[in-house]
């Protein structure tokens, strides 16, 4: 039997400009409210797409497994020493003057003043606002993005930018190195991150992990659906909903994160870079007032 199974095309061919097909030459990338934006869009095949397209030869699958391993190791090396972090999610489509942009910036500044690194997807909108808030107070600002062929540039407020080919590797990194998640209004990607994290908490895979939703009006219909349909039908428990803090106040959200993080991880956490790995030696910790103290030796 051949070791190279024949795979059908991922989908039927589509003409340029058709829904789901490649864009026509004159079509600009679609963005918020008719604006043009290339963030998160690509007309070329990605490694994720190839990975999910079906079985290939065992040699190709082995090479892909090694590529994934390398991507995990690279992520571990880049993020391990960044200090205690909070991940902030939300739409890439909000402009600077939007209230959710302002809210994200204020929240990130409050968390930064408490000694946290701000971790985002590194793009525009809420991500930019969060990285900008970190920059405002001199806190470390990190962006983790999916590598796509077109214009995937980091926003101007990122200190460290890490790119990943695979969505699932990026999601592992965002959970592994975060002490809390905050979600502002966003689309499918934001919902995906929220529900995956809630599931990890619900099943006990991560514990003592604050989950904050900011933007009461935006999340109200979703929370109502959870209570009136999911809870009523017995598919979730009341405590599953109670895990979510919903607020419009950046200071309230910050307090809900700082307290549990300090209680769980202590006031000081030291990480030393090892010369053996070619990374120098550096330690980073939180002082008793919650502010970052960085030194080298």
C-alpha cells in the first residue's frame, strides 16, 4: 500500500472575488466599518491549513511534528523570562478614539503599575491599546502573533514580538505564561480564547486563574444566554458563570487579578537566565508593593 495517500482538495475552487475565494486584484482587504485592514487575513496557504488538510506521508508528518516541537521550544525560550504576565484579548478593529480602546489602555496601565507584563496578540485595536498602556507606565509589553504572509507587523508599542505558525502553539503559550486573562469586546477569535480558557478552568486544568470580561453592555446578551439557556438546560453550573468577573472599571479588574496572583504565586518570583543557554543571567521579581524589580548578576 502506498505511503502517500491521495488527498482531495481542501475545498472547491472559487473564482477571484467570490465569497470565500481569493480576492480580486482590485479588492482591498476588508476591515472595520469599510476600512481596509490586512490583519489576520491571508490569501496564501498557511502551515495550519496544511496541517488540518488531512493525512500525508509519514515522512511529511514526522517533519511537521519536529517543526511544531521547534516552535514550542522557541516560544518557551522567548517567553520564559518575561516575568508574571496578564493576557488581554479583544478586537483588532477598534480605533484609538473608541471607548474599548481607551478601556484596554487604562487596564494595561493599572496592571503594569502592579508589576505585570502585558501580553497580547501584538496587533492593532485592543491589542495595541493594551501594549500602549504598558508602555505608558514602563511595563514590559509583549506581542504573540500568528505568522501570515501579508502585513502582519507588530504595533508600535510592543517591546518583544514573537511569531508563531500554528494557532494551537500560540494558544498554549498565552495560557502557560499568563496569570490571568482579560477579554474586551471582540469577534470569533476572542470568543474562542474565552471559552477555551473557561473550559480549562472548569475541568481543573488551570486553577486560581482570574477571568475578566470588560464591557458590560457588549457581554450582557452572551451572559443572558448562558443563564437562560445553558444553565436552565443543565449543561453548565452556576459556578461556571460565577467564575467570570464582568466590569467596566479598569481598577476593579486590576484588583481582581493582582490579589489572587499575589496569593497564589507569592510576592516574589525570581527567574535566572542560564549562561549555558546563551541567554545571560537575569532575575526578575515582584517587590512587596507589587512593582517589578529587575537586576542582573
